[in-house]
C-alpha cells in the first residue's frame, strides 16, 4: 500500500529526508526515509533505484496534490550540460508503508 494512504504529517526535511507518522496497525508512529538512498538523477531526470538526486538538485519541494493527495517530489535537476531540468516524481509509485516503516518497492 502506498505510504500516503496511511500517513499523517508528511513533510520533506533537508531536501531529501521524507518524514511522516505512519499507521502500524494500531497507532501512528514516527517514520523517515532518506530519498537519496533510492532516487538518483539521470541526466536531469529522476531515477528510481539511483541515489543522491539532491546533490545535483535545486528548489526541491514536496506537496500532496489533487483530490487523491498524490505525494509529489519536485526539483530542478542538472543534466550533463549543467542545465536545470524541472521534474516531478510521484512518490506513491515506489514508496509504501510496512507496519509503520517506509519501504521501497
């Protein structure tokens, strides 16, 4: 299950640490995940399974969007020529909640 469906107080700290209170079956508990461990920058595009996207990013932001509160990560990512490419990534595609902990699927 995507993490945002069972989460409260979702926020992004330091441009790469996603924090929330995730439901563990009984209560909501504090959880965090370092997105730099799972998301990279491939020539100005977000890359699942990569790492350290934030090292070549600017203007990193997070928001819940639309009627379904889709969790969206946005940033300007540098391409190989050093140009900034503005991109967004739906974090619900690969991040889930496993018993109150973030997991990468």
